């Protein structure tokens, strides 16, 4: 397998911070007077969640789900498995799925249908990053931080083989 390395910065930490605050304001306006359960998709979305929840002014609760992702490869298999389910019930609650990135959309479509079957009061999606050119199923986020081109990115929580999550910027991964 070719060696991977961080090729360049795509989004700086300052750009990300500014956009996350504006997403938080938009979400706070839309959910005014309500309580919101943020459902964080592990592990990639944890950094986004921790910044986003502090930018939201309505009362928030958090819970976590882990689903199978690409592992060591950079292509979606299309097979989604729940590795860790929610601890709480979402029955009759306003829920917002917090994703790091939507690529083919296969993971999110599965997650959305699975969560809808649990009868939440509402279910929306916020993603930090969206790669619309790669979409294979009909699913769109309700809130999106940045639309990015079809490149494999790491940093700000996103990994390759569990590496690079702690980079403060979103960077493009290249091959040697
Ligand atoms: P999808 O099912 O939409 O194809 O894939 C969604 C998941 O794939 C994301 O939650 C993320 O874990 C992973 N993924 C997709 N594109 C990228 C990328 O550019 N970088 C990283 N690090 N993960 C990605």
C-alpha cells in the first residue's frame, strides 16, 4: 500500500472555529424553546461535537453511537454495523445527528433510518464536512459546515488508520 502523508491544509482552525460558531447560532435559533439531544457519531465527530455543543445556547444533551467505517481503507464498503448503540431512549425527543463527514452517504442513510424507527420528535443532521460529488444515495444534511472536493481529509477528529485526529486543521492526505 502506498505511504500516506499530510499534503496540505484545506481548512484552518480559524476558519473551522468561525463556521462552527455560526452553525451553533443557526441551530440555537431553529431550536429556540426546545431541548436538543446531540447524537455524536464516534469517533471522528467528537472534536466537532465538543466545539459545537458549546456554541449552542439551548439546553443540550449528548449521546454517542459508533458504526463501522472504512478501517484502514479509504473507500466505503457500504456495509454498516452498529458497534456501540445509544445509552438513552430518543422517543419523542428532538435529535440532531452530529457527523464529521458525509461521503457516499451510506452510513448516514442507515443511521437515519435506524434512528427514525425509534420515534424521535424530530431528527436532523449536522455535518462538519460534505463531499457531495461522492454521494451514492439520496441524503442531504440539514446543516453543513463546509462542502469540500473529493479528497481524503484528516484532522479535527478525522483519522486515517487512527492517526492525525489531533491535528487542529482539516488537511488533505496525499500518497507518496
Ligand atoms: P459514507 O458512508 O458517507 O461514505 O462515509 C462516512 C464515513 O466515512 C465518515 O463518517 C468517515 O468516518 C469516513 N470518511 C469519509 N470520507 C472521509 C475522509 O475524507 N476522511 C476521513 N478521515 N474519513 C472519511
